[in-house]
């Protein structure tokens, strides 16, 4: 039954891709004037406007996912996608101040690193329906298979289901836009990425990517929480979102239990684990550290777990007062690997193993009709399946953590 359903997922994805006759893309205001043209003459070469917009769109998309204005543009990938004139496209974007070279190529050390100009990120961004036949053909032929083969942390049958289920989502467009318009007072990048995601979901232009740490990124992962929780439908039905409370501290607790480090005090670990398992960790931080809110407690936790742990950091010092030996372990773990990002990568992989290989696999075995949209540590499902999925979540969490206390 699972194999049959998986085949149906595959066929449905291929059908959706085949039906696309254009790709909905970002169009920065700087490129709007030339977007009506097909080609532009540059350094004695005719280069395609559709390629310039496609490159810019993909860089912007990476920025919205990574929240980091730093990009590696691989020459092999560029040549395969845009042909032997690929370097002229990059040069045009540099000369017209769309992107700039941030770090040059060093043999054996790194590739060229580029960044977007701030006025591109913060300026007006419109929509462009890119109907270039060569780009569309490459997109249809390569995109799906590349993502299925990319990242072996998530099994292929689960990827097939998750990609297929994305196409079952609908969005209450007018309600979403009404809310997004309220974001205009925030950073333009926040407004732009949410507006584009709503437009793309409404247009059934679904994008997704599986990263090296086991996470699935999609139109839905960069949406504001309000839109996900109030404006999404699956097959026209009301949805709900089920998540792991204080997910990253929870998986830190699991890591500490598995490693059984001599540096961590047992009573301290027991308190830490009980707090994260019961979902009270952030409330505890607010009460004990005189923080203003749960959001500040979350910010403090993320800076300690994923930051550089400087001696003068107020959040590190507050954390040390409550969990001194766990903080010591965090620093040792990063120092031993000579990489302050290693803990975030480890915890993300643990989270992904739990979500995809345990919770989603169990849901698929129980009822393949349950549609699932993942947002890292949470699942969006049809509301009628809430109790079933919540029970699976609780059982799997109990199997992974509670029995160890």
C-alpha cells in the first residue's frame, strides 16, 4: 500500500511540474524597465533578460531562506544552467549594481562569494512570470530529481509524500494580503518574502529544498506564523499546526543524555530535561532571569546554543547562573569541533531524524491520507487529524526522552 501511494505521489508531482508554463519570480525595481525585452547587448554579446532575472531571483530566494547576504555562485552550475556566456550575466549584474563581489576566489580555499546591494533587498520587488523554454525544461527535468537525490537524511519515499502534499495546500489570499500589508512598517525583506510566498502558493508555484542538515525548506517555512496558522487550507479543509515545544533545548537534552558527559551535573541535567520535556523551559528562564517575555527567553537560548559564547555576553552569563555545567558542555562541544555552528547543525539533524524518520514515517504507516506540510519542528495537517497526529507526537517524544529520566 505504501509503495502504491508513493508511486501516486511521484506521478502527481511530475504532473504538476509538467503543467507549469512559467515560473513566478522576484523582479527588483532595478530590473523592471528591461523585463519587457528579450535580450540586451552587453560587451558585444546578446544576453537574455530572462537569465538575468532568473539569477537574481534565485539569489534573493537564498537570502530569504538563509537570512545571510552572502552567496557562492559556482561556475560549473552557472555554466550548466546558463551556457558558456554565464560570466557575462554575472558581469552585467555587477556593473549594474545588483550584486557585488564580496570575496574573491582563492585556489584550494574558497569560491567567489557575492552579496546583493542593500537597495535590492530593501527596495520594491515585483513579480515576473519567467516563461523561458530552456529554463523551464531544465527546471522540470532536474529540479525534482535533484531534490529527491539530495540529502540522504530523509528517505526518498518520505520526500515524495512531502513534496506531493505541498501541492494540496491552498491559501486564503485576501486575508493573507490584508495581514501582509501590516508588515510594510517592518523591514522590506520581511514584507517581500511573505508577499512572494503567498503569491507563489496561490499560483501553485511550489518551491522546496532539502538542506544538508535534514531540514525541508519551502514556500511555507518563510511564512509568518499568523498566516500559517490562520490562512492555510489543505484540500480546502481547515488546518492546525502541531509542534515540538522548545525543540532545540529538547534535543540538547537528548544529546546530553546520549553522551553522558562527565562535565554535566546530573541534578542540573535532570532539572533541564524535565523543563524541556514539559514545555516549561522558556517560562522558567523568564521567571529566574528577569526576562521580559517568552520571546526574549527564546532569543537568549538561541544565542547561547548557536552563538560564540563570549565572556561578556549578558545572555550567556544569565544561562551560566542557572545551568553552569550545561553551558560549560556547550562551549567544550563547539571548541572540540573548532566550529561554533556545529551544535546547531547537530541539533537540527536530531530534530530532522525525529520529525521525518519517526513521526512522519509513523503517520504514513497509520494513514497515508493525512496530508503533511513541515515547518522544521512542526507539522501542518488537516484539523480533523489533530488528535491522531498529536498522539503520535507524544508517544515518539516519550520513547525518545522521557524514559531516560
